[in-house]
């Protein structure tokens, strides 16, 4: 772990369609929770993300409501449905979902140690100055002011990043918005990663792994009495260890393969699939925890995500037919 957390300005343009469930995002959040990094997201970007999630959720609710209304209208004229009791559905209304969206985003930021950079009193003046001067993130070659206005939210986000850089000189950023990414590089002179996967690759090399205590051989430790040496060489004991190792490898291969195939399964989902394959719950949990300690998979608290990608690909290939059967429910 670095002596101080690595500050990262995270623009939500770099979040994939999978959202925070994306394995790379999950790993970045894990770095944040462990205080290896400190994540900063501007208020503007955070609210854009919240409203995107809100719009998606409300769209699903409206879709269900329209389907329900269609069933209600059909019931009086349906030979099958008209004799049934009137259907009832209890859906959330828009104000309820709106309120929950604010609370959920606040909780998520707190639980994952994300700092939401507020809008300062002078941000408006600074952002409008950039707009009229056509300075980054605005393109001076765009003379049509209506088109230029599309970059106004980016100018507010840039001002938030400037404030963070003032207090955190080692700041880096992850941003997939072309204009904003260029502005962050040009104005702040910081390194900008275009995807979360790229910044994870950087962090994996920058974050110092936990130090391991090397074994020190002493005369007493190196000495093996003749009786113990005979036990170690005993064929029966060696066979027991070989069998135990073989059983662990079989279960571990399924665990690694499932995590790699699913991307970000919940722990309960993983354990349930393992039980369906004949692996007792206690055994599945034990093996998964041992693999997490070895960082072959990553434990985010509620999910497991891939750790060693090469091992994950090999494990998936080794047990792919069984994985497909388990996931699809085919017997």
C-alpha cells in the first residue's frame, strides 16, 4: 500500500454500460475502500450519473405499468380473465424513486469512500469565462455558440478537477470524454487514463503489495530428526496430501472459472452454483476465501471479481461446458 492514497479524479464518462458492477469498476472501488486510492467525482458528473440510473429505472417502471394497464383493459372482454378478481399492482411513483435515487447515491459514495466535489461559489464565473474565451474544454474552432454550449457541463467538471489538483499535486484522472480528457491533460498537466481498465493496470503496478515475511532458516528449523524424516517420506501420507491437493484444485478451478465467466457474481450466487455442482457450501466458501487471499480472485465484500485474468481464462476453458450447464440451468 502506498504511504498516502493515490488521488484519482474519476469522470463518470469512463464508466461502462455495466455501471459499477463492471469488474474493473469493482476493483477500483476496492482500492478506494482499502484507502490505496482516494476517488474524487465532481457534483455535476455524479448528478448526471444519478439521473441516468434514475431514467433507466423509471423507464422500467413505466413499461411495467403500461403492460399492467393493458391487462386491466383486456380483462372485461377476455373469456379467460373476466371471471377472475381484479388484478392489483403496487408500483413506486416518480417522487418516491427520485428521493431514493438521491439517498442511494449518497450511500454508495459513503460506503465506497468516494468524495463528491461540490460546486464552489466561483465555479460559475470561471466556467463562463472559459466559455467566452473559448478555452479548454471549449474548442476555439467552434464558432457556433449554441454548439459550444454543449461543453458547458464539462467546463464545470474541469473547474472541480482544478480545485482537487490544488490540494493533491499527485492527481491522476480517468476520463473517456475526448474534449474533457484533453482539457484535463492540457490545463492540469496530469496523466489521464481513458478507461477504468487502464487505470487499474497502472494501480496494480503502483500500489505496493502487502509485504510478506520471508522464512529464515536456522539450525533448529533446518534440522529434521530421523523419525520425522521417515514420516515425511511415508508413501501413505504423501498420497493423502496428493488427494487433498487434487480435491482443492478441482474445486478451485470451478470457482475461478465461474468468477471469470460471470464477471462479478455475488457470493450467494457463486455458492449456489457450486452447490448445484455437488460442492458443499462450507467447502465452496473455504476455497473461495483462500483464492481471494491469494488474489487469484478479488473479494469486494458482496461480490467476487476476477483477479488473475490468465488463470481465469484457463479455468473457464477447462470447465466451460459445466459452467454453461450451471448458469443456464440445463441438466
